[in-house]
C-alpha cells in the first residue's frame, strides 16, 4: 500500500445551484484528498454537501469552479464522451437504494458494466456469476432483485461496482438500509474486494457502526471539509485486507 | 445492452401488453378503415374494370362518372370507328330498370346491353352457365349477389324467369361481377334486348367501347377520338379514377371515413405514445443508474428506440394479423365481397405506426437525455 499517492484530489472545489436570490452554494472551496489503498469515509450532517461532493468527484455533476483529479486525471477537463468512458472504466458505484434494474437477475445486474464496455452477454454474465460466488451469492445469481433481501441486493450492487476492476469505488450510504450485522458484512466485502495499492474507496455515511473499517475519516460541514482524521488508524477486521 | 433494453421492456407485463395492444388495435382500425374505404370507392368503378376486352370508353362530353350517362347518337359509333388508330368500336347500353321475380320480389338493377355481334364487355368470371348463351333470345346473365338478392336462400339455378320493366327474360348464366357501389343486381344482356327495357327515347347508346390498333396507345386513341368527334374518351383506368374522384368530391364518404381514420390515428398515437412515455419516465432512475455507470447518451437512445421499435413491430404484426383475419372472414360474405386488405393500406398504416413510435420515443428520449445522472444518489 502506498499511502502517499493521492487517488482523489479536490482543490478549492465550489458548486452552486440556482441564480440570483435562489442561488445556493453547496460546496464552498473543498480541499480534499483520498489516498490510494485507503478506505476514506466522508462524514457530516445531512445537507452539508457530501452527496454533491461525491457526485462532482464521480463526474456526475460539474463543479462551478475548482479542480478534481482522480489518479492524476482532471476528469472535468475531459470532453463529455471521454468523461463517460473514464467513468465506465475507472469508477464503481454503490448506492443507498442499491439501484438494481428490477428486470435483470442478480448476475445480469452485476454484469451491466461489462455489457456497457461491449463484453458479450454470455461472457459478462459468466464473470458476474463468478464474482457473486465470491460474495456468497452463488445460489442467488439467477434471482430477480425483488426476491433478494436488502443485504443480498447490496452485495449484488457491490458486485456491479467491482466487476470491471475500477480504480475508485464511490459509495453513498451503503449500509444505511441494512441491519448492523449485514452492514458490517457488506463493509468487510467492500474493504476486502475493492482495496488494493492502486485503488481507493470513498464512502459517504451516517452509520458510525462501520467507522472501524476506515483508514481516514473526512469530516464535512457547511460545504467544507473541516478536517481529515488519519492520526488514529482504524482497526479494520483482520480479513479485510 | 440490447438484452437489457428488451428485459426492461418486457419485465412489467401489464404495461408491455398495454403498449403492444394499443399499437395493435390502432393498426387494425387504420388498416380496416382504409381498406374498406378504398374497397367501397373501387366499387364505383367495378363495371368499368370488369370490361377487360376494351381499353377506351367514349361518352358524352359532360359525363363525369359511370352512373351518370347521357345517351349518344347512333352516328357517334360510326364517327369513332373512323378515327385513325381505332381497331374496333362497339356500343354499350346502360340502364337501371326494375327486375322482378315470379314471386313478386323486385329490385332496381344495373343492365348492361352488349354489342349483339361481339358481346364485348360480357362477364368473364362465370359461376354458372356460359356468357355466349346471351345470343339466345331474351336471355340475361345476372351476377351472383344480385341473384341472391332476388332469390334469397335459394340455390343458383339457370332458366328462371325475370321481368325487366315488364319484359320477360330468362337467366342463362350467373356471373361473379365486381360489386357495384349500390347493392343492385348487375345484369348483362344483348344491346338489342336491353334497349327494350327502357322508355322510348330517341337515343339509347350510353357508351362506346373501343380498342386501339396495335402500336397505338389507349391514351393516344382517346386524344384522337376527342379531337375528331368532340366526345369524351377515357382509358378504362382513367374512367375508373374519374368515378372514384367524383364520389370523393361529391359524397360524405371521405369525411366519414376520414374522421374514423383520424380518430384511430389520434387514439393510437395518444394511447401508445403516452403509455410509452410513462413507461420511460417511470424507469428514469434505471436510466440514471445506467448513465452513472458510464453508458453514453447515444447507447441509451438506441435502447429506447429499440424498445419503441419492438413494441411497434409486435403491435403492428398483431394488428395486421387481426385485419387479415377480419378481411378473410368478410371476403366470403356477399355484401362485403371484393373488399380486401390492400397492401397499400398496410404500408400506409406501417408508416403511421413508425411515426407514432418515433414520436413517442423522441418525447421519452428527451427526458432521458436531459436526465442528471446524479439523480441516483438521491434517496
């Protein structure tokens, strides 16, 4: 692991919505770095700008000003097509609501990033089955999301986020809808499967129960990063690395 | 991603079937109404199109359509025969006497009096008997539908007696004439016999049927006849279209059918379009997820268009199948004989359905294309 290599760097990042009297500044000069090989948590009260920040980092929203670099690439400076390609090959997403496609089986859902990259359906679904097996869902691969529990759905979402080997995985409240044990299991899988010296995971959460998995915790409020706590290295479960 | 698009489309069975059947019923209605419309209009020219051995119809200059005739002088026939390029020309009588059976049942009929010597214009499709028996005295050939109208429920039989304006004739043949616009029996007889059914007018000849010599086109002969005689001369196809245009212009038929066709189109567009639009809007979060994952807009457009094309094609095929069954069943009924599912109608409806699907897809696509992928982070 090389903790000195930045995976994500935000410099003086600002994001405003609306104009004139209705203008709201959600990000007010964010300075933030997430290191490669680390699981960085982003904590803060509701409405402080966490989701907007990860949306900008992931290239889903444009910032109003400032810079974002992901493993040295200034994503916002890429043309729209290149940005989509970058997102497709280098980013993985885990959402609070899972956002699985209800018409697809677990394996097909997990295979979507490969299908998007042009991999043939048979091969993509085969690889997805393999990964689901590693995540403990081998027997649920052909099940529709509506027949899976919350924890199983989140594991499918995790498989979808990881299947194409992204450099950065962005998670928005991945354990919010899960009970403690399931949440912990999802975090273990995430830390175990996503982390590598040249990869990083950013997790937005309110769930303090999963903080022991963090290598760094960035505290955010009122559109700014107040500080990053890496003095106290968290004790992740032994099998997470 | 085509597999993903297809599964998204068919996953919600009720919406999928709703979409398919909206297109199917709209297709059925459009093909049904346009084919019936065309079939009914074609009936206005049935007696013209039934005459296959002549190519040119000569008539009074004021004649607008088949039903409206002003008798020509007998000398007109000689003048037409004298026009260069005329291979032959014969007279044709048309009248509408009342036909009465022995039991007293009667109906107004269309009587066509054919040239005694050549029988040009005789019906070529015979159901019973032969048309050359028209050479027998006081003989007629009646069409099958007219026979069934005058003798309902009775088997086809030759030798029956009919009265045409009080003149007794014998049925020597039963033909399969093209259905006329009104449900009148179509009766063929010799010219000399037919003229006796009418009142004592000085002139009786409604039309002259002519054929050009080899090397002369029917159009050229029409021009020559008009130039030489001042009479109106039209090819069979031109005269048939004259009749169709007359009914289009002077009756309420096109308005009635037009309203039904417009309603079918509007209902099809609105129902199918709105259902498809709602289907896409309800799946916006799914499209947002795909966008976030890195699927470009053009791929999402292809997915939506594929979904639209799939429901359009399946609905159109179903609707056309329903229309084909409908016309196959009704083609065998006497009243609706000759009305068929026209390929032009299928093609036109296909064009309309493409328009409906493209419109619905484009309206839905707008929402997908402007969709902010960050929507996926909202709870």
